[in-house]
């Protein structure tokens, strides 16, 4: 698999909701030196090995800081228990996930079991990873709590999770622009029920999903309408029906609109870039700043691991 083009993209792409397999919930065995921490009054339990105590501390801090906002943004009235496992290898921790999750994943939300697996080695390797993947996976579990009975398109859930985790950056705008320009940006209909297995194509799918979700609410009256929309989906038990009632057009209409809009918007921006040398210089300076920030963050997480 091709290595990621930058660490920021790695963090963006490596959060995936897994909930499509059957089988009864089960409690995996604790490691020999496994520890458990409750974040009471939040209904969150973190399980970790002693050597990963600092990572577990940080995960706990992020939960305490972010959960009240995440819950409020989706209008979840009362939260049910969530378990977070900090593990050296998520795929080996839960063998049933081996076939379900990509090898490049950092953290995974197991919806039906309301469990998040944080792959500690990968999560501390990439820039800002924990600060993004923990809220991202929490979003998946909390949205599942809010709308448990309706299957929703992946582009909507991934766009929502990225918006809640505040993952977007100018680098992502740049990558999305390049994907649109090169024809590598998928249509919504192609990322409704599955995502590309290939990492680079999956990254493009995440970015299109973010654009689709945020544009829908930004142009449709604001993000404060999200709880109302989720309530409609829960009530009608159909994403497509609720979508048409709520927005006044179908999901297919929106797919066409978004495709045309991205083409128009990003093609014109690229033309500006090609004809304006100053814009190019600004972009290079920006990438230098980002690069320095990545190096500093990696150092911080290396220290956390020691
Ligand atoms: Zn996700």
C-alpha cells in the first residue's frame, strides 16, 4: 500500500466505523497487566496496559473535553456506556476485525458493541492523531446511539465525524482540489455503502464526504439544524425519505449538484493558482509552517510513549 502523502492525511483517513458484521457482543480478555479507568460521571471506561498509561490519560482528557460538545451537536439527550480500548494492535486485539478493517487504520469504532479501539503505536506516530481520531470515533458511536435503527450512507457519517472532530485543514482543501482536478474525487453514490480499500482513494472519499456534509448544512440553514435532521431520520426510519422531506431534494439530486459545484469551484481556483505566482509562494510558506508543526507534534507524542 502506498505510504501516505503526509501525516495529516494519515490521521484524516484512518478512522473508520466498523459495524457491519454480525455476531453477539463479547468482552475480549484483558491483558495480564490490564488496567481500567472510569471517567465518571461520563459513562466512559478506558482499558489499557500499564505501559500505555500516558496515552490513556490523554484519551481520557480528550473525552472529558469533547463529549459534552459532541453530544450537544447531535442532540443526544442521554448517553449510554462507551468502552475505549488502548491497545498495541487493534487488529490482533479483536481477531474478528482482521477482515473488516484496513491495515492502515489508527482507531476503529465498533458500533454495535459501543467500543473504540485505539491502536496506540499508530495513533501516537501520526501528527495530532489522538486529538482527531478520538472525537471522530466518539462521533460514530454517539450518532449510532442517536439513530440506532437506520442505516445511513457512509459519506454522511464520515462527513459528520470529520466535522465534529474538526479535522479539516487547508492541506485537505488542497488535496480535494487536486482530486477534483485529476478526476480522482468519487461521487456520493460510489461512497454510500462502502469505501475504497486503497488508502489514497479512501482519503479522497473522506474529503468528498466532508465537503458533502458541510456544504449541505452550511448552505441549508446552518449546523444547528443537525439534531432536527437526525430526529427526522430516526422518526421516518429512512435516510432517503428524511433527506428529501428535510432538504426538498433527493440524495441523487444532491450528488449531481455537489459534483457540478466542486468542478466549478475547484477548477476556477486552480486557474487562479496557475496564473498567480504569489499564491504559489504563499502555499510553499504554509507547507513549511505545517511541516514544522508536524515535527514538533511527533516529538511530543514520542515523549508521551517513553
Ligand atoms: Zn470514520
